[in-house]
C-alpha cells in the first residue's frame, strides 16, 4: 500500500511527498516503527519522520515527529553485519547523519526500499551539484510546531561527537585504504564488525562516481554471490527493456525444470498464545521441505491489535514456528509480513537462499471502509531461480450466509494487492502476474443446506465426498465466481472448524456452529503436484485445526551457457535494427466518453496501443504545462508508462473513480469530467487523447449545509440550482428563501433504518457491507428510488460511515477543532462548544450522538462499547484540518465520549 498518500495529507499545497517507506528506528536495545517520507518543496528536499500505529492510510494515522533536511550536512550510510548480508531477504540497516546527530534505522528488504534510497541519493546529488547559495529550508519552519518532544533523532541517538565533515573525511581515508568501503571500528546495534556504504555525503562525491552510487543503492537487495541475478541488473532504458522482453519470449531456450518441495500451512489460532509444540504440524513430512510458507489468522483479537496493528503475539508465534521446523535441515527466515492478526512467514533452506531475489511483501485490509485489517490478506512475492512465485495468506468474511462478502473480499484482494517492480517504468505486479500462486488461509466458506446433525453424520461415516458437494467454496469455484484457474487437492480429512478449545469435540456452545472446512490451501500454475493435504488433530490450542499441504513444484532453472548464447543472439539482432526508424504506434481510440459517472463507482475504458513501427518503443503519459500531474485526480491510466516490442501491443485501462477528495468540486459543478492526456513516445511524437463524461451529483461529498437546502433528491436538482446552493453554503451572509431541513434527509434515512432494524445487530459498525449494496444505497439516497433503503444492516452502517467521511466540512467544523482539543476533559465545556456550532451541524451532531447512545443500550447484543464507538466516530465527526497525531486522536475520542456517556447506562 502506498503510504505516501497519508503523508501528503499532512503537508501544505506547496509540498510534495515523493515516496514513503516504513522502517524500524533503534532506541538503545529496542526498536520502534516509523514512517519516512521524502518531501520536496521549491527544489529542496527533507526526510519527514512520522510515528504511526497502523498501516497509514490518512493523515489521522500519522504524527510528525522530526525533520531531517537533505543539505551538505546530511549523510546516509549502510551498516550491515556479514551474517545479515549472507541471508537473502535480510533488511537493510542504515545510519542517517545530520550535523552532529545520527539515527540508526532498518529498512525492509525489497525494491521499494531501494527506490526510496535511490530518490534520497538523487536529492542529495542535486544539493551537491548546486553552484548557487546553499538551501535555506525556510519552508520547514512551519512544520516545527507540529513535531512532538525532542524529535526522534535526539531521542534515539547521542551526538556523533564529531562533525559530519569529519566523518566524511574518515570515510575518504578508509576509501583509499579499503576499496570495499569497510569502515574500521564501525559497529551496529549488535557486536561485531559491520560493512558500511556511504550513500550520500558531499565530500564523497569526488570519490564515488555515479555508477558507484547506483551500485550502492542496488546492493541493498543482493548478496555478493546471488546467483539468482544471472540476468543483469536492468538499467531501464529502451534497449534494456527490449533485451528483457526478448529473453522472456525465448525462456525455453535457456531454462529447464527442477523439482522443489513447498510446505504450506495455515492455522487460525483464535487469539491464543502457543500452548503446545507445532512440531506435529510443521515437521510431519519424512524429508525436510525446501520452503516453508506458514500463515496465521486471528493472531490477536484484542482491540489494540484491531485498531492499532500492535501485538506481542507476533514474536511468540514466530518463535514457536522456528522451533518446530523440520530438524533435518537448516532454514533461513526470508520474510515475515503481518496485518493485525493475519501473518505470513516464509522460510527457505539455507542452501537455496542465494537463489532467491526480488522479495516483496504487501498487505490489504478488507475490513469496514477498507481501513480495518481484521479481514484481508498479506502476501509475499519472490523470484526463485527463474520462476516468479506469489504466496497469499487471507482471512475472509465470516458467517455462513456471507459467501458473497467472501467472494467480494477475494476480488478486492486480487485487484488491490500489488507489488512494486524494481523497474519504475513497469506497472505494479498483481497476484495473477506470477508463474505460481499459492493461496492459503481461513477462507471462511461454510457447508450450507445441511443442518448440524446431517453434517456430523456424514463426518462420522467419513463420507467427505458427499459432504464436500455442499461446500460453499467448491460451489463458488464451480460457478467461476472465485479462484478461477486455481486447483485444490481432494479433501480426505474432517472439517477443521469449529471445536471446543483444548479438545477434539465439536462446538458445544449455544451457537453450535455447523462444522466446516474454513481453512484451505489452493494453487495456480504449471508443473505442480500435491504430495499431501491434511489437517492436524493433535493440536488443540484453537477452535480451528491447522492444515498443511506439501507441493512439489517444477521451478525454472537457468542453463548459464544456453543463456549466454541466447543473450548474445538477441543483442546482435537488436544492434541491427537500432536507430533505423522513429517509433510510432496506432491508437485504438483518441476520444473516450464516460457516461453517468457515480461516486465511488469504478468506470474503465481500454486504450489499445499497437506498435506499427520498425523498432520497439517506450511510451509515457506526460504532464501538460503548469499542471502537477499527467491527469486530473479522478482519472488514472494503468499502466501510465511502459514498453512495446516491435509488432506488439499493450492495453491501457483509463479509469475514472470519484472519491471524497474529488466529489465536492464535481457535485457543485465547479469541475467537470474533462481532461486531455498527452501520450509521449521516447524518440517519437506526442498523441493527444480526449477524456470527457458526465458526473451524477451525489449526497456523498456534498456539505451538510447544501444538503439541508435540498428537499428533493440531489439528482432531481438542476446543475444551476446545485451551483447556487453550493455558493450559499460558502457565504455566511446568504439569506435562505425557504426554511432548511433540520438535518440532511439522506442522513435521516440511514440512521432511521439502523434505529429500526439494527440496534441489536451483532458487530454493527465493525463488519463491512457489500460494495454492490452500497451502490444501491447510494443510488436510493441520490434519486429517492426506492422509498426505503435496500441492503443489509452492515451495508447501511458502512454507507453511513462513508457519508460522514466524505463531508467536505466535518460535523464539527474545522474552525472548532483546536478548541475541542483544549477542553476535551471538561464535559460542560464540550457541550458548550457543540452549542456554538452552525445550526445544521449542531443538529447532526446531537442526532448522531442520541442514536449511538441507543446502540449502547443494546451492547449485550451488538457487542459495542463507548471506546469502540468513540474510536470509529470521533475521527469522522471531529477531523483535523491538516493531520491528527495519536495524542490528538485520543483527545477527540475523550471529547466524543462525553456525549456517548449521557444516558447510555
């Protein structure tokens, strides 16, 4: 997930976050997670350091802690022990220096970290090349008041004791005596000699050539003996892309298959800590597997884990896994990735580690509003020899009747989970763009149309074939609703859910769940044979049983001699045709019309490019003069740049998507669905593509004041009326000719529906609804048809949250925000502030607070409490105009809790 968006939300209009990366900062013997953003303003750059408590999605999730200007006093050095360099997938330790302060941190292994370092290196190089006066960084001063305490640099590390210049002089001296760049006496956070590489220092520019610096950035991802990199590191030029393309087309000429064993395991641990050895599960094979991919779900069910993605159980279960791996082999941990309670651990036999490269990890939450990670997926992709492999661990929506929600979760994971490529000109890799996909997890599909007694009877007879015919996942796959192209082995073990914890007895609770095969393992790809697929009844820690599968996969290995011959032949052919002709393409269309665009509804059209020239070509959508990006914010081209071989073609998806940031201007008529894209060919000409459309105004993204002026559905209003209403909304002296509504009718419809139908709904406001039902609810609110809201209670609840999230001015206007923080502990003062709100805003706040108090009266049924509701609603009703750090978030929750406590008991 791109976390630079959250940082951008904290910045002024003049500043731009180029790239963001998550890291660990070392504090004595502990580490804490931080988010680093490379921020640019007026051709000056600085690293902004943020604290965060979960995957950063909005400004509410981060808090600015410190700022490091990239000036002549700046340096960054890689510090890695020889042991760490020996393991592929090891993270990169860095030491950042500024003036007399330094900071040691650890960047996650992968191309995104390399890209971050590359951009930092580029920014530093620009400073060194500047012949005018040194940068002043005056723009940074306005952010200093937003930082908290001493700042992370002063907290984490003592002063260097010598200036950065002296450090760099020391590096010069060491460079002359040791060309490998080892700094004598440099120590990391652990004892032992460390290898160090200077990424940026002004004095070192005379030492390091540009090639040296590029090599330093790239080296963070490879061991010196990484044989998996037999294909040379790409330089991303036209020639290199062509060679890469031709090599892929002729792969059969220089590769051959070799079998390797992959152990896949999945276990929903129900928030428990390890109480027994995992050896019966993880060491059940006679021979040690070559790879382990182990997935957990519900690692931690606490509210802290749910809301902040923090849990001590990650270490506990990781330790339990490492102790239970097959005793007849030694394994290296390549990657661990976790989202709340969903965790994936990837181990490899140590002798195979050098053949693994391009390791990337990503997560995607499918919880309510797409922000909560209690449901979703984590994934790791990597290259093993010459095969690209993706492993996904997912936890899909629960409850027997929610199979459509599970289908939706699967589709969202497939579309939203994307891996960056090392080549920035290439589009991100999706899950299905891999040779092999291994999918494990608690998929939560149940057995339907049979009652619990019939299911247990079939289990007793071991008639799993008949029972499997009632399995929801099998039926959805047969209907090609999900997992198209995937395979699953025959199920010859009893359902893995639900058991009484600590036993092999089926659920004896009041709910008496129907047994089901919730925990599954599937695969997609060629040359894959399953050796076993089984559950492990010996483990009794959870209400689920763990499942394992051993797959033997034919991996593509490279024959070096055949590769060399193929490579040389390709280069000879390219040399013959290079520089002969100017690139050209044929476009399938030059005008695109998007009809009836709706809020949060994806619209896409395909632009096909055919390379009709005599040479390969590289294309890119470029910015128009005086515009910050190549397109309007509601439009994207996917991919925005790329490479087309001679005679080849590429399909580009032109996607229109209106969200909360773009809806207000479109609703009011200030903006239209109109744009011109400029498609540029390298060494060729430019092509102009017209994009037009019409947007259907929505209550989503409209202000409270505007909606209170509209007695009829918004789509029944003329564009001129909406413009006038929007103008009145921004004019405090405007006179209404008609008495406005007390609250927006759309808000009343949703709250009234929930009041009548959902006061006792279990997990209301915590479980997501269906996207298809949200679309129906939105259309009903915007058109008045039908008279009553469609969809489930969960869909209406999520629609209400999305409505509040989309308000251009929150329920408590921005101008009151600071005052609310200052008086948050004084209940009477909080009430006084609310009494001062504009009338329509005050009405909405009181109406929502009264409804939430009614929910709390039914907490025994809906499982809500004051803290949960305050956490969900406070950040929606009381939003910060710029950002919201953790201290402010707690204050907004404290403020809002005063109104929930009134009459709730």
